[in-house]
C-alpha cells in the first residue's frame, strides 16, 4: 500500500507485518458495509459510498482514506517553484493566440541558472517548468510539431529551454516537474489524433530529461465553453503513459493526485480537508476536477461528502504569481513581502501547498525586484524557523490509546510517531511544559495522516499566564500541517485542546516559532482634489516615482501631497533602522479622473472611484456591443490603459473577455486604437495593464466590450484607468 512503510510510528521495525497491521487497524471497529478501492492510478486508500450511508458512518469512513506515497511526498514539500516563460513573455499576453510569429522568441540573456537560484533563495526545493502553454509552442525541440524552439532565432534553433532549466535544477539539488497544457490552440486539438500528439510529446519529455517529480495538466480551456472546441481526451491512456515512464511522478490539475485550491491569489481555506468526495463511481477517474466542486467554501464537509460516489485523498495546492500575473509583461507590479508571508500561512500553514511563480522577462532574466523579493521571503522563513521553542519540552496527555502513542513523540519531528487519543473518543488534551520561559507567536501542528488519516475538526491553544490558562488561538483542520499565528506569548506551559475530531485524534508534531515583525507599508491614496497623499503615521516615508527601490537612501523623503495629474507609479516604505523586514506599498495611478466626462453607461463614476466593489455593467449580445466613452478636459497623449474586473470566484459575475478600444481623431471620427483579450481573468481577477505600441494624442476614448467570460450576457467593470506615462 505504501512504498515508504519501512518503520511504524512508535512500534519500530515490525518488518513485513506492518502492512497487515495497518490494514487490520483500518478495518477495526467498522460495523457497516464498505468497499475499498484498488485504483491503478492511485496507490493510497479510497472508498466507495453507499446511497443510504448515515452521517455517523461516513464520518468514520472518511478517516479510513489515506494518501499515496506520491501524495505524501508532495505534501511534505510544502512550497514549490513555478516558471512561466514562452512567446507570451514577448507579447505581454497571458493566453497566447497560437498565431504568434516564432521570430519574436529570441531572449538575449536567458539564464536558467538565475531562475533556479532565485527560487532556491526563497527556500524552494522543487521547480515546475511550463513546457507547453495553451498556444501550443514547445520550449523543447519537439519532433512532433513545428511550433517549437527549433524554429526560432534563439541559439539558431539549437536551444532547449527545458534541458537548461532541468540541468540548472539538478546542479542545485532541486527536483524537476513539467507543466503541459492539455488545451492547445493548434491542430489537431479537438480530434482524436490529438491524443496521439499528447502521448508522443509527453513521451519525449518523460524519457529525454531524466527523473521527473510531477506532470501538471492545466484545467484551463478543457471546458469547450472557454476553448470553443470539444475534445475527447483519452485520459486512461495518457495517465498510463506517465505511470509507465515515470511511475513516481504525481499527476496534477486534470489528474487524480492533486487538486486546485480554487484561486490564483495564493489563498487557501481556513478549513481544508484532504479527504474529498468524487462524483464518479469508477476507481480510475479522470478529467479536470473529478466532480469535486473546487471553489466550494465547505469542501470536504461531512454533509457534502454524502452527496458523492466515493471518497479519496486529494490534497490542495494554491498558486501565487510573484508579479500578479503568470507571464511577464511591461509595467507589472511585484507582490509585497507581507503578502507573500500571508500566502505562506494561508496555504502551507493550512494543509495546502503553495506554488510560487517567477516570470522571466523578454531578456530571459528574472527582474531584479522579484529576485530581491524572493530573497527577502526566503530570509523571513529562515528566520521564523531558525529555532523551535518546543525543543527540550515534555508533554503529558489527558488520555492515550494503548500501544505506545505517548505525547512526548510530538517533539521528534517524525510524522509517523505520534500521540493518539483512546478509541471511541473525539477530544483530548495535551499539556506541555517548556524548557523554561519561552516567547513565540507561531504554533505548528501535524497529524499522523499516514496511519490515521485526517481527523481533527477543531482545536484550541492555551498558555499558562498569571496562574491561569488563557486561550490564545483557535483552529480547525490540521492535516499535514497547521501553522497558527497567535499574539506574541511568553510562558513556560501551554495546552493543546482537541475540541472535536471525526475519530480519536492523533498529533505527530508540535513546533513553536517566532515570526519576525514586518513593518507595514504606508497607505497611498488619491485625494478628491486629485493630489496623492502618503500616510506618515509619525514615521518618515521614503518614496520613488520612477520605479526604483524606495528603501535606498536616494529615495525621496515625503513632505506633502504629490501633484501627479498624469499619474505614475509610486513605491513607498516607512523608514526603519531596527526592523529586518519591511513591507513596501506599490501603487499605480492613471490620469487624474477628476474632470473626466463618462458617457453611455449608468453609474459612470464607479469606474474611477477606487472601489472594486462598485461596478458598471455592460450588456454583451450578438446584436449589441456595449461601450462607454471617456472625454478628457484637454487633448492628452495616452500610452495605455488598465481594466480591473470585479473580485470573487471564477464562476461569479461576467468579466470582460475581449474588447476594442477606439480614439477620436481631430476630425471627430472614431478610429480603432487597440483590440485584445484578457486571458485567464476569471481565475485571476486582478487589474490588467495594456500598453499601446505607440502613444496617441486624443480628447476621447471609447471602450467597447466584445464578449464576456463564460459567454455571459453581462460584463462588469470595477475600475478603468487611462495611462499617459
């Protein structure tokens, strides 16, 4: 059942009997009928659900589900790197058209070693490289299609980005993974012969480049509502190819091993269950989400699980583009350090994995600001985990299941050795006496998911203060790891109270850490009079308007509101000599909208009120392409625009998918200025910036919506900016 069963929690070295004992434990005490599934693509334990199953029965059944060896290895990684680089890096698009001229792919300074070292600075040990995105361009010299690096000017067609990245990873001792988009804007997508192409190209990738940790199939575009083409994928054949060529490799996305957490913002659920329901009855399920409602807030809830056909182990992963979007484009902003750290706690700290993406630019280099950010991020995590304040502690549980499950196993950093509460209980307390007074603000807990699955539903943390117990933190699910931030606490004793569990709970690890303070960034706002002010908060502020680092001594000292009628980019930080880590505020402003006249739409002011919760709505039908007009007080030289969609889940309000922008010339006629689309905007609903090829002088702009996402009849616009710099 498990490739890694070479020792057994506190009862060490039971050799060949361990699997039998584990199976016996799984079956122990079960009074209802169930069917354990042997899935040829999944070597963990999954179970079928009967139609008349009770709440009590499915609650216990859920605790029998176990991860596969591959999944356990994945979950223990915690954080992985992602690299997006291809033709989109030269066009500024997120989803390519598939018609780009291959001659544009000619990065002058491509340095895969720099990419990998940047991710390593963040503490990442495994890298996922995009080998083929939706446009069908291959970053390796494929023998099966012409749209590949072999037909580009880069290295005279002799280059191989995949080999360079994989060689760089292995030189740094890092694992390698492959992203391959099932959706393809090239022929023969939509025909059965496309399955042959997928198998042939995957065979190249999985035989010519050595050991591969994971194969990623993006779910984007598989839905014909997005791609416009129905494709009958031969998933069993595709999966079988991977399992035969790289049996250890996980299959993510449109695959059976890992699921998407439901957003592309680096955010996870506070309550995250790895045990999930699957809508299909067959064991060898395939496809994008296997019937799992990926964006449901109560995903894995017992009442929801009863609606499915089987239960399986399906851990979550979240994605975090360092530059807000996956591929590099001019004018993008990097994330802040505090956002990166928050994402880490909300994913890695909440039973999910985090994929940190870098976007090399059109030179083939990771921008300096991103290198600095990931270096700071890595230093922060290293500082936080530098010392475990639980070292030297002793623990005593209120009750223990017989067989060697002592509470003191919480300190040996072994996922298999654990405390286990007695059978037929769903609560339990562990009192921990620390090695003297300790100060900490982060608590790490882990369950023994290998032997007992995921069980804990709620828990609370108390510290001993002034001779009484004081509750300082509460949490829900634990799983592979829960990192709970609490107020800074100084104590010599703490207590873990498991207040509810699906079955007698287990805990494998306790860690106590101190997360360094991050000095917050100042608030930046445009005032009603059009000036821009920066919060001072009794501290001096340094800022720049040219895109350079505001923490440098050469940055300007803020003294009064700024006059920026044409807008610009402002980067600002509080001056601090004591704090090692600080957050930067990075904000782009368009042309001052104070004197705009916006026509042809209701609630026109909503597009310039700096509030993404208020939106204008434009009808989009085959007969009508709605638009709005912005009239400027004087002729202005424009360089681009930004569109901000409404926030919310991908299946929420319709967002602008394709558009055409017009300008009014000196004769008063409308002339087309720019047309395009916002790829992946439902899954990544952030501000999108579009730069014109050249500047245009005009007094009026017309923004026409040609289509809304998911073919909806209504497109929403939260914010719209015109750029002049």
